C-alpha cells in the first residue's frame, strides 16, 4: 500500500475517534442537563420555575465546558496523528539517505557537497573531514579545487584530514585556522532543513 493510502486510513481513524469523543461529550452533557431538569421539576413551592431556570443554566454551562474540552481533545488527536506520520516519513528519508551512501552515485553526491561547502567558505586552504568509509573513496580533489577556484576566484587547496567523523555521509570543511566551519554532513543538512521538510510533507499529505 502506498504512503498516501496509509496516511488516509490513519487520519480517517483519528477523525472517527475525534467524532466519537465529541458525540460522547454531547450525550454526557445532554444527560446532565436532563438530570438537572428532572431534579428541578421535583422541587415544590413558588421557587419551582426559578429553580428550574437556574439549574438548567448551570447544567448548560457544564455541558458546554465538557463539549469544548472534548473538541480540544479531538483536535489534539488529529494533530498527534499528523505529527506521527510526518515523523515516520522523515525517518524513512533518513534511511534512504543512509542507503544512498552504499550506491555508486554517492561519490558524485559527496563531491558536490564538498564543492558547495568550499564555495561557501570562499576557497583558499580548506580541511576536509569525512567518515571512515568515505575517506577510502577516490575523490577528484584537484577537479574540486578548480571548480571552487572558478566560482570564488580564490586559489583553493583541499586537504583530507586524518580525523574521522561519525556521520552517515557528507563532509565537514573548515578553514586552515579552524575558525570557520561548514558542516555539510547528512545529519546537519537534515537538521537545517527539518522545518522546511516537515512543512512540505504536511502540504503533500494533508492538503
């Protein structure tokens, strides 16, 4: 079953649950109102009509409060389900990113991430830090240096660090003095774009 189909089922279940909660709240409120009315009717004397009106008003207030609370709960149920689905989609995206590192095209993806980071730092002497697996890849450092130079206008030298980072993929670049860092690891890219991704997922699935 496609994700959209699963989404529709989960949201429908949430909406049905919300509707049940509201219906039960309405029925509960109506029962309180009827009970209070019956109590008022049993009251004798000249205060009967006044008491009936007062008791009915009190019951109505209680009923409306219960209904309002139920509606808030119902809305939270739907919201929780939506957030749960968005989280599932994001986790699936992370898995796909990790799987990408095992494919042949990953080397070109890594190359582009390094170049983009180098351009963002303005070129010059840059240290490149990768994870253990990526450090063993044969990357065209000279070509990457030239592309960064053409874009920034600064002669560029990329040096692969002996230090390894614990990331799924991507690279971290820093200037020679280590004062400026550009983190283009998968994890950091994901973190930077988290809100944007959540918004896009929400628009695609729930509009």
